[in-house]
């Protein structure tokens, strides 16, 4: 009897660990979306490890393996530079973004890397117009445990839009 219970306990333990991880991933994604929606982009780089990759790229370029990305950051310092440029050098009409994230799936766990895929839908509201769809696509992420939480090793925002109506000012 004891031998039959041990595999069951191990399976339940692993399942509860996976559920806890999935919940932690969801919380991370919600937290990052909220900080972007609240225009707290200065906090965005703190969600990445030093040796990270952050890109916003069209579906076509991603599918063809082309290096051209609307936003390309290789390392957390480039992510920080993007935020500094946003705050100190760019002039743009005030707007509000809303990020909606769904279909979060952990697709693999390998050597400490947690591979996650999810959908995103971003709306944009200018001060003088109704909200519009800004970007729709899929995040392809790799997370790692850093300290007591998860951080992005890779965040690819692969957008489905045929074209981007306005320039990409803030991270997606």
C-alpha cells in the first residue's frame, strides 16, 4: 500500500508546484501590464535580468527569422536606455494604454528556463479620441528565477498587425 501512495503524493506535489508556478507567472504578467498601463515605465527594466533580450517584432519578421524589430533591446541597459529616451527626449501626444493578456501557457521548463507563451491585446486612447486597437499579438517569453521572484530572460512581443498606426513609444 505504501508503494502505491508514494507516486501519487509525488504527482500531487508536482502538480501543486506547477499550479503555484503558473499563478506566479500570471501575477508577474499582470504586474508588468499594470505598471505599463499606469505609465510607470521606469520600473520596467527591473523585471529583466542583465543578459536579457526584449523585442517588439512583426509576425512576418519573426517567422522569417529576420533581425528587424520595431523595438530591439539586447541587455537590460538597452531596456533602461529605451525608458530614458522615452522620458527625456521624445515628445508625443498624451495617451493611455491598456494591456489585456490571455492564454498564458507554460510550454516548457528546461535547465531553469521557464518558457511561456501568451496573447496580448493593447488599446490606445489619445486625449481627443476614443480608444483604438493598438497592437495584437503573442508574447514568447523565457523566465528565470532571480532572487525570490521571476524575471524575463527573453520577452518577445510578436505583433499580428499589418502595420503599426503610430510609432511604438513605450514598451509593449
